[in-house]
C-alpha cells in the first residue's frame, strides 16, 4: 500500500519556511534541480535558518557553550536546554542550510576556533568522550566540511560487540543504546557522504545498522517486546533521542534495501497518518529552544508529514522495484 501525498497536502507543506519547502520540492515533487537549489539558498537568509544564524554569540558559539548554555547549572527538571552550539549546528543541518554559504562558513570557522567542550576543554570538532555527542559532532562536522577523521576513528574503535554504541560504555556497559547508536550511524553516514569514508568506518556503520535491524527498529532482541513506547511517537527536532521515524529516515538516507526487518516500523509510520493526510507532532522533547518549528503536540506537523511521506515513498518505490 503506497502513501502518495495529495495536492492539498503538498500545498500545505509548501506553505512553510524555506528550510522545509526546499526539502518538499526535492523529495516529494518533480521540481527541477535549479528550483530546489534556489529555494535552499534562501535558508541562510530567510526564516528559521537566518534567525538561528543571527542568534550566535560574537565568538561564534550559541548560548556561550558547546553542549550546554554557559548559564546552565545542571537542573534538568524542565528538560535539557537545546540552545547551545551542538544543538544549534544540528538544527542547521536538519534545516539543510547550504554549507557553502558565506554566513555559514563564517559561523563554522568561529566554532572551530572558539568553542570548547565543557567536559575537559577539548576543541569542538575534536569531540569529547560520549559517543552520542561525538556522533552528532561527526555529523555536523562532516556536513559543514570540517575534518573529523580522527573522531570517526575513535567512534569505530568504541563500537561494542553487539554492533552498537553506548555512552555508558565508559562506566562499564557492554550493551548498546538505540539513542547512542542512531547518533553514531548518522554521523558515520554523513562522513561517508563527505569523504567516502574508510573501509573500517563503512563496516562499522553497517554493523550499527544491523544492531537496529535485528531489533526491528524498536523491539527487544530477546523477548520481542517494545523497548520504549515513546519510540513509537514522532518528534522534531529529535536532538539526541531515538524514535522509529528517525531510524527509518536513516535507512532511507543510506539507500538501504526494504528488508523484512523494516516492515513493522514502516507500518507504524503508516498507522500515524491522519484522515487529512498529515502526521501529528507527538513527543516534543522538553527544554528551552530558541524558537519552535511546529505547533504543539497533537496538532499536524509539517516536519513529521514531510519525513513520513519521504520514508514511505522510498520504501514503497524500493519494494516495488
């Protein structure tokens, strides 16, 4: 069963910020490459992308910090704040801002020169110690044209025996985490796109994907139970959090074949489609943001609708040859 968007849904998606509109044109319409490129160029100068770029500090950081704002005191009662440099660069990548834009190059250069990790003062693009952080740093570094080869080598060396990664490994854990693994495989894939990767990094990425596939993207390996019910609810931005739609977006981006292990996760996505052809925002991760990108939970989400439709288009097209 395919899930073709109707004209009204496409029109609704296109009535949006350039960051979303250029991806709709690329992934869901027959727009020409020139139209897509022209729309993408607007992300750095209009709307969310321009707004986020304008919010950086004079030294290039956002909110004065790498993983956390400078004034953060470790109180997570209201959620993790998403206003510092790593989430800001992650969001710019999600928005698809052009890395070649002069404003973007300036911002990334300032981060490279001035931003240090709270952990031990390491340079931003050298990473720190947690693979979930280093995976996202690899993704943004590779996307924005920074050399993160050393960070990739470190991640490859930290892969666990079951094929994934876990930020708790430094404290003795030998079992991988979905959250950490998706961050790392996304980073490794972005590095491959930028550089071709190495034999070791490509193999590590595929082993990490195998970890997710063996669990059908959301089930326990031993019992088949759903690992976490929240993973069946879709958020955007995802930040460091895993969910089924994020997992499928990775396999789509990787050009993976529609193997049987993905079928149940795809059915979850299909089941979330509303009668009006949209998908809802379901699980916004709490914490301070610079500005919202969608309405509140329960309402229609342009981002989740775009992401769900392009996942289904990829899966159905591949499944039918």
